[in-house]
């Protein structure tokens, strides 16, 4: 890889204030080749992190992590940090990062004397908060945590003091409390309450009356009105300096009675309209994004009926430092080349430029003869590889500094081509082709292009060669197709690369859709026959009026046409055929006109196609002009064989929306005059459009203009709302009136508000050309009455209705208390809490959030990554359920109240534990080492024990060749065991095992397996190397699993048995008695996708295999839902079984008739000799050893009927091996049929000889046996 000096990619801010309670993370990331190493300085000296156990550096990174939460002190790490990233090519440095922990000091204790003032006097309550880092946010509240109401008379200054322009008796209270909120530490400090007592003149008279004469009492004066004086700033002038791009805040607060109003002007200029805002009842002037043009004198004027006072603030805006590096900031040069690094900076005062090389001042850096510094430029001449370095430009003035890194990388590299080899480009004929040849090399390689591998070099006007190596063929033709070779060479070597260009034929519509006129309820087709390059796939899309076709079955899209059945009036419009390939797109459109059936009957077929829209009306005339109405008349144009049904009148407002036409009204086609209602202060023009069955005419020429007179607005803005965006403001918004609704010039809005149930007087402001107004200095989340009234130069609109809004929300102050948890069961708990007082919510109560997380499992005592879960309970709910808990685990939770601003503080963590539950199934069950009479079982403990395991339960039972289950044996195994040898089993017998774990609560879900003991020692199957399972003798399906979606499920399984097995999947609704549905699996795949399922429904599913010798189904049943699926199919409900029984019944009936006839003939001649002489293969007597009818005679008629039996190889008959009845397996009953049970038992002889072991028949029991069971 190419070497590259380091580049800083990420770093912490220069002024980094950290939370002293959390770990300090100082970021420093860099890239380079080879990857750089990192080092740090602190306060200008090397910072050895290896000597400080609290400091670590992230792997492959320079980011420092200082561990404060583990006992460190943030104050100990205060200082100036700088990161250096270094490799063999140079060193890049970060900014100086000043680390300062946030501070939220306590208020100093002080004794505050109560303020006693006379009514009408001014008052200032000083806050003087402790100095914090960063400075705190100040607000005033009472001892009930309610924001103190503020107004033009009482407001908070920028310094946090509370100013009273004049005090009133209602200002008397003892709980004026100043609060300081320190955001970094999320703490709030409060000052001691301040007491204010206001003496009214009435109370003074009462006090004086006890000591003075009546004459003195009557000499007491009422409250004296006072002319304005400025409380802040003091004096007549002051100065302020701001930096370019910052926010300018100027403040004037005045005393006086009546309360003075504040007005701002800029001497010799105007306030910038789009950047000026007034806050705090116009006492604060705010100008955002200031520039030098905003410098000047700003005058605030305080005025009431007695006079005025003013203050002039001289503002100077200075430019801050800004570094501009030239375009080639990083230089990549080859040995012997020249280059320059330029660092330009501007600012006021002009910044000083200093250079560093690899983080060292260039004056003391190692000499480089190829380098020359000239002010803000470094000139490199005839560089060598040792000239590679990273240079830093530092531009600084009294307001700060900016640092930029730029590297010089001197490389000697042969050419490399970065474009992939044999890249294929495809273009349409007659369009440009751009063939890439991205390259790298040092010195910069020269690029040449050739057509073909050994073709001649490409030159001439038909090609364009770009600096980045790209070859452009402005107009590619079919003969441009071929191989193009790009060659890059410099003095160190050359390399070439080939790309392929294919020029395709353009896509064309050779038969475009045509204009159609069709009767209503008829059928119409549009053709769109295309031709395109045979190697491109074309898709055809139809649009109606530039939108998708309606979702209607009447629209039929064919390969090259669109057909619309049963056409309606709504189908009228423009239809577009769009043809897209991967390279180009073409389209064509046609109009469909739908006409009425009755109209067409008036004309013959030759005139149908002469129908058209009417000609536009003409000769429009305005008469009877009044202030609010005018009469419009016109002359209709030609109908064009279709009567005009209506006229549409439109108007244009040339004063407010010139060029935009609006719908006015529509009149019948027999009418040629209309009286139009008008609005004031609108410059009207009218036009008329005629409409017939074919469509609309072109608009008429506009009428003469008519300007109506101005008037007061008729209506007020709509959708008035008041919602705070910050805790101390109220944002009033409305839908402004449209131009024609203004009714006159000078449209403005009078915005009025007052605090509900607190203020008697409305506060109002008049604004224009806006749709919102921000009221600042409001208490947090209090209701306001709001109204917005329109006015213009002629007067006001009617009195608007009032709406209720709320000032801004703030985060809730209090956490829910008395949090209690009631554990219902091992997976469910109920949590209760006390609601917080509504006044502490400080916003719209949205609900409560419960955070809960698992701390550890009580059975394993191992902690894991904490994953918090959140449940939200809407409204003022005080309880909630926590589902999905893990049994036998320890949990923690807390509760938080939520409003529109966010979440309040969390309640103390509550710990609760869930009881034991039943365990999950064992993780595996493996059966190995089969012998004549034993099997070895091995298992894994449950993945989720959900408690303390008490034991394992093993149940097993034999399965005979007809799938009948034998007696069930149960064994309990200690919980600490993981294997078991089962002995005294029958040889050559299949067993089915059910295995599950238990806790003290109960048994968990079970896992099943099947295995077979061997026939003899020679029959032991040698497993392949690494195999641990017994190869089953019969087909077996295990581990049926599903992955379900809304309407489909993926079924997979494991198969063990003979090759070439065919699979099928049976499924049905869980708990339903309906027949199983069967799907055949193609090939020998071990998965299948069931489609067309119903969402939200539980299904049962099982998988079977049809082998070479018949049918055998898996006994495992898997459910997708919670309902338990039956492990056996109800065979009596199967269609094939009912049909088979009918056939068997018919066969038995025939046999009975035959037997009856023969028995009647038995007295006339010897049956035995007759049968020997005339043996009929269809009614040949069975013998026990071949499965046919046995001999019978008259002597046997009174003997018990023989039962069918299965004779083992040693010719002994065992009663328990009888398989006459399916009841043995289907119902688990061991009873046998006798002659009272069924006459048919006479014919139930031995089955056909069993196939060889390992290839046993998997068919269902014979019809005869099935009949025994049925009867």
C-alpha cells in the first residue's frame, strides 16, 4: 500500500467542559499508512498514561478514557491536552483541548432583609448566582415551584435580577426565590427566599391616622405617577463588542408609572428585518448572525404619558479568525517536483500566521533544504523523499486561534490503474460513452487509450480525454462496440487495463397509442408496440393522467396494449405508455374522450368522429359594477355537434396573484349571464370555459379588469394556536389570510394574549408578513388566552374568538414515589406507583415509563450485558404489568413521569425476583452404542433451567412393526447426571424416548428420540468416523422446526433412513378436527415453504417420508402456536380410509354370498375333492404359512373361529404379538377379537411375509385388519 502521513479525523472540542461525575473521554482519531501511533501532552509536557492507572487509551486509537467513576477526581485532570499522531511519514497534531469539569457551587449563606417599598416605586431583586461552569440558567419561582408571572411591569433581566418598573400591592409576598440551573450536572441551586412588602396609600393613611390630626390625614396624597428612568443600563451611553456571526443582545429596563413601553431604533439606519427579534416584552433587542454592517449606535427609548428616557449603546462588530487553505491543501509530489502550501486567514484584528512541522515550530524543526517559508506560504523546490512531513498552520489573534494540518507526501510510485479490469460499459447508440481509467502514480502518469488490445492510439475530435483518465466518446455508434485499452506510464513503469463497451440499439415505439372517442359503457384499446435491443429487457408501464392506473379490474394490460372494459366518464383523460430498459426510456400518450350513449344516437357513424370540444366563448362584458358584485355576460362559441351543458367561470386576482386562475362558479349551458359576488381590494379579470359531452373548451379571452374598493377585513386568521417551544416562552401561530382576504392594503395582525385566570389586561402587539409570534419570559406551562385579529389601513376585522394555549413545557421535577412490585408468577409482575403532583409535571402529562432490566439469573449467578426494556403507560395510570420476565431471576426497575418535553427523574431502583418456573427442554438427547439389550443415552442440560433442576424424567416404550406403542416405562434421573445406560431391552426392537427436566415447580417441555437395539452382534452397524448416532433401521424424521411469517412458514427437518425418500408435509389449524392438508415436497429437499396461511393463526405441522417400500410417517408433531397438536391422525375421518372401507365391505359381501352358495352345495357332493379337482385361484383355501384361505368342513362350522396371528421365526405363537386390530395402536387397548367380536375374523390369517429388516414396508395395515378394527 502507498505510504501516507497521518491526518487527524476526529478530536474533542477546544473548550471541553465535562461532567465531573462521569468518565472523561478525550477523542483523537487519525488515519495514515502505516497506521499512526499516538501520544499526548498535558499543559505542554509529555503525558505518560502508563504511570496513571486511571487513564487508558483505546486500542488502535488515540482516544483517552479517564476513569472518574472508579474513584478518580475530575479536578485532578483539569488542563490543556494535545494529541500527536505519528508515523514514518510525519506527525499531525490536534487542537489544544482545554478540559474543565463543570461546577455547580452552592449559594453563599446570607441574611436577606425584607424589602419594604411604597406602591408605585421601582424595585430590583438581585439574584447574584454563584459562578458556575458553564454559567447557570436563571429563573424565579415561588416556594410551590411555580414560575413567577412576568409582564411589561415585572421582568427578569439578562443578569438574572428581577426588575419591577413599579410595585403594586399584589406584589407583596415572602417567597421570591431565584433558582440557578446547571445543565452539565443537571442540578438546581436556590437562593434564600426574598420577602417584599408593598405599602399602599390606603394602608399608610390608616397608620398615620393614629398619630396625626385630621388635617394631616386629608393631606395624604394618592400614588404619584412617575416619568421613566432607566434601571439598566445606567447612564446615557455604553459600548458593546461582538464577534462576527454571533448573537447580539441589547437590554433596556425602565422604571416609571404608568409602566413605560420600550422602543428600539438604530441611529442612521434600520434594524435588519429578517434577523431582528424582540424578547422580554421588547426590553431585549436580539440580532442574530451579526456582521460588521451591524456596527453602530442603537437607542432604546422608554416612554409613558409623563415623558421619556433613552440610552445609546455603541456596538462594534469585529471579525473573528477564519483560515482558508488553498484547494491543494495536501501535496503529493514525486522526487524532484515543486509545490506550495498556502494558509490564508482573515479577521479583525488581522491574525498572525505561524508554521509548525510535525508539531514542532518550524524555526526549530529539522532543516529541509527544499523548503522555504514566506509568510503565509511554504515553497517546496526539488523535493526528496525525506521532505515528507505534516505541516500545521496556526492563525491567532486576541479572540482565539485556528489550527489546520496539511501534509506533503513525497512518493516514487509506478503507475497503478484503479478501474476494475474488463469492466463492461453499456450505452445507447448516439449517446455519450464515458470509459473510466482511474489511476495513481508518482510522478503523475500519462494516460493513453487504444481501440482493441493492439490497436492504434486514439486521437482526433471524436474523442475527449479528461484529466482523471476518462475517455469520452461524445456520440457512440454501433461500430464503437469493442475492447478499449488504457495505458498509464511514468518514468518508473507502465501498466494497462482493458474495458469493454457495448452500444445498444435505442428503444422505440413503432406504433403509438392514438386518440380515441368512445361511447359510455363501451370498450376501448390503446396499442403500444415497441422495438428494442434484443439484449435488453424492456418493461411497459401505463399511466393515466401521469399517475398509476386505477386499481380496477376493468383495466386489462396486455403485452402491447391497454384495454378498458365498460368505459365510464371517469376514464376520460390522457393515457401514457412508458417503455423502460436499463439504459433508456421512451413514452407516448393519447387522449380518451368518453361521450354519452344518448348523444351518439342522434348522429350516424360517419359523424361520430367529427365530435369535438366546443369553441371558447367570446365577447365577455362586465356591467352593473358594485362594491361587492358585478354582472358578467358572454357569447357562446360553436358547440361542434355536441350541446353545451355548462359554463365554468374563473377569475384572476391581478393584484395579489397575477397569472393564477381560480374557480368562481359554474352555470347551466343555457345561461349566458351571471351575477358574481366579489371581495374588496381585488383586481378581478374573468374568463369563461364551455363544457359539452366531449370535454372542456379552451378558456375565453380575459375580460376587462375591475378593481374593487378597499374595506375592513371580513375574517380573522384561522388555526390559531399557542404552544411553547421553550420553558419560558409561548409561540403563537396562525394561518395567515390570503391576498384577496385582506380587503385592503396594509394587512397586519394584532396578536393578544393574557395568562388565564391571572391577568385582567391583554398584552398586544401588531405584526405584519409573519404567521407566528414568540412571547418570551413566560412561566413554565401555564394556560394563556390567545386571539389574533386582522387589520388593514381601513380598520379591524370583527372581534376574534379566543383560544387556549400553553407556554412551554419543562422536564418534570419529581419522580414517582412509593414504587411497589407484586410478582404474579415466574414471567409476570405488576408494578404500582404513586402519581406525581400535577404541578410538578410542568407540561402535558403523557404517562409514565417503567424501565426494567435483568440483573442476573439466580440459578447461574452470572451477570450479563444489561439490556433495559421500557414500557410506557399512557395517561395518569398508576400501575402496569411487566410481561415476558425470565423465571428465577433478579430484576431492577424504576419509574419516570413523561410530558411533552421529555422524562423526569427516575425513582430509586426497585429490586424484585421472579420465582422458579418450569425449565426448557434439554438442549439435546443423543442415543449411542446400541447392543442386543441396551442403549446409551446422553443429554445436555436445558438452555433455560428457570430454577434449580431437581431431576430428569425419562419415559420410553417399544414400537412394533405396525407402529403400535407398547407399555410406557418411566425413570427418574438425578439432576447432576448427563448420561444413562438402559439395559434389559428387547433385541431388534425400536424404542421411542421422551425426555424432560424438572424443577420444584413442575416438568418442562420434552424432547423425543427413537433408536433400535440390534438383532445380533453381527448386525451392529459401524458408524462413520465422528458419528455418534445410531443409524435408524427405518425412515425417521427429527427436529421439525418452523420459521413463520404472516402468511407463510418455512418448514425444515432432519431425515435419517434409506436414500431416495420422497417427503410430504401435512398441516392444519391447531385444535381443529378438520382433515390434515398435504403438500408434496419435490426432490429430496429437507425444507418446504407453506404459503397462503392465515395471519395470527396457530397451525400444527408434521413431515412424512415415502420410501421405496411404502409409507412411514414421523411421530413428531410441531405447532406454530400455543395449542397442543394431536400426535395421531383420526384415521376414521380420512377420505382414503372411508373409500377403502367401502371397497372392503363390498368385497366381504361378495365373499359371503360365494360362501353361502358353496355351503348349500356341500351336502350334494364332497367339497374337498371338488376343490382339489377344480382349484379356483380366486377362492383358493388359505393356509397359515402362505396367508391364503385355510381348509374348512362341516365339522369346523361349530368350532371357534381362528384368529390371525403373526408367527415369529421360531414358529412359536405369542399372544401379545397379535395385530388383528388397529385399536392396539390407535387407542392403546390390548383386548382381542373373538368369534363374538366379528365373523370377519375367520378370514384374518397371517400377513404376507415380512420384508427384510431395514427395508420394512411402511404401508398402512391391510384392509382386512382395518375392517376388524372398524367392525
